[in-house]
C-alpha cells in the first residue's frame, strides 16, 4: 500500500537541545535529497539504509542555509511505518524547528494528521490495532508498571492471546460447517456439540481471566481518581503536599483556606494517583467557600478512592459522621492526622463507622505515617500481586467493552449447545464472538473507528 509523504514535528514544542522533524512516504528520501547538502557525500537515495549523515538544510531556490542538522535515513520496509522514513535532527528552538518543517512541506510533503505515522504502521501491517493503541499508552504512562504493561501490549502479548482465541473459534466454526454440509451423518453432530461446549468454555474462561486484570490495568493506564476529603483544617492539603512531595496546596491554621479543587498526579508504589484536594466539606456562610464545598461534593461522586482525613486532637463531629455516610459503599481509607497532638478522637467509634476499611494514623507535620498510607493504597487495589511481566493486562476501555460483549455471546453459544439447539443457530453466536475479538486487534474493525482512534494521538506520532 503506497501513500503520499507526510511530515510532522515529533518532539514536544518548546526550547530544547534537539528537535526532530519526521518524514514518511514514497517521496521522503527524494524530498530530503532536494534540501540536504553534505560536502562530498553521495545522494541520500544511494546511501545505505539506517545510517545517519551530517550536513546542512538549504533552500534550493536561493542556496541559503536554513539549518545545521543530523539526518537519519531509514529505507522501507524495515521502518516503523514500513515506508521510507527520514528523521531530521535539528536544534531545538521553536523558530528553527518550524523553519525545517515548512521547508519540507514546501518541497512535496504534507503535514501529518494526528497519529498518522502509527496509523500507517497499522495499515501497512507493521502492528495491529491493539499494539497501535499501546503506543499512546506508553507515551502517557505515569509509572514503571504502566510502562511495562504498555510495552507488553506493544510487543504483541494481547494480540497473540486474541489470535489464539480466534483460532480456537475458527476451528469450532469449521466443525460446525462439516455438520451443516453433511447432516446425514449422526455421529458428526454427536462429536460437534461436545467440541463446541469444550472449546467455547475454554475461550470463555480465557476472556474472564483477561477481564479479571481489567480493573488493575485500567488503573495503571488512566490513574486512580483519589479524592481527599475532611472537615476544614484537618490536614487535607498537608496530605496532598506529603504525597506529591511539593508545596502545591496552601497550608495554614485558618479553616477554609482551600477554596477550589487542586489536582496532582503522583506515583504511589507503582500506582498512578490523580490526587484531588477538596475544599473542607462543612456548612458555611462564605459564598466562595460554599461554591468550593459544592464542587467537592460533585468530585466525590466520581472518585475511585477516598482518603477521609480526621483530626486526632478533635472529638468526632456530626460533620465527620456525615462524611462517613456520604462515602458509604465506596473504597476509602481513613487517615487520622495530627497524632503529635493530644488524643481526643474516639478511635473505637471511627472503627465502627469504617467497617473493615483500613485506618492509618499520621503526623504530617512530623512526616510520620505516609509510608504506611502509601502501602495501604497499593494493597487495596493490587494486594501486592501485580506482576506486569507475567500477566497480560487489559487496560483499554474499548478492549474491556469488547471482551465483555464477547463473553456474553460465547456464553449464549455454550447455553445453546447444552440445550441441543440446532447447530446453525449456535454458529451465529460463535461467529459473532470471533468478530468481536477481531475488533480488538483491528481484523474486523470499521474504517470510521480506525480514524477516530488515531485522531486521539499526538501530531508527530
């Protein structure tokens, strides 16, 4: 498949030591030949592939030097896109890199659409759709664990498992076809139904095993939305600062200091948390603070994890008890802060209100208890068993939805086979399962979905 030649800046915009402008397509090398000069060197089209060359970019019409560069030459098909690829390494100034991009666009390249390089890798058979989505997961990874999961998916871990499941279903469908083509042989049907049940059950079990990793995988990919709540001046902002290890939130002894939502990403034992420090939830006459309190209540409804902060040196209040009521049924950890002060809180009552939830004591002023809190957060969601090297994690919401659909259709096939429903009716559910699994890797996906997925990528990828 041959496409036109595209170009884009592949490094973040801004000042830096180096920036890269990437070209991919059938004319990538000829475009580079027009604008690249290296004293005494052969034309790029005559150079060996996967080599790097020093020289200058010039404006051919005037001979003016535009930039001093190192140019990487990679001839297809052994490239990311399976096309000819040229990467121009130039100085990392905003003006400089834009001049280089404009130069290649003037001489035959087209500005790439978001994700178009990866889209070409997919369309040219270099990677499947799940591997393409893993590219963006790798770029966005916020922890080592998230990076390892994305690398495993890029390497084809999920793709190989899906291919195995689809092959098992294909063999089942072939057996069904034999039964339909030769209905006069009773023994064929007797063999077919048990085989459908056996293979379909195996596929169902594998899908369920994948779905069991989906919660952990989704957390690694998207982060855990963690909301810090409590009455004013119990230490919520201090907790945020301790976890982030920066003074992001204002900490004072004045109640109601935090008037708005403060968000920060932090890596806690390999778990990416999107920490949200809220305004203290209480009844107040202050109009601005009241708006902050209402926003806090809204954020609370969307949280994956709640950190409820209580004051060790205060007795439990009605407001504290209302907070327990507000988070009933949710995942939460109780943080009893200010243990350096005299104890007034009724810990037995806190235990009753918490049920079997984890309670951690801290003195954030003296930097005590944060390690125990981090351990409690990690064990709550991963129970210390996360090993991204051994398991195939499903982290993509699209993949999770498709696996749930496939689970339901294969269950329908199993139930139909056990009820001795006519074979051609069972075939419909098995075929639909095969198609749904193919949507994960892009084998049976519609073109409109492909366009939508790649539009979410960054421009130079």
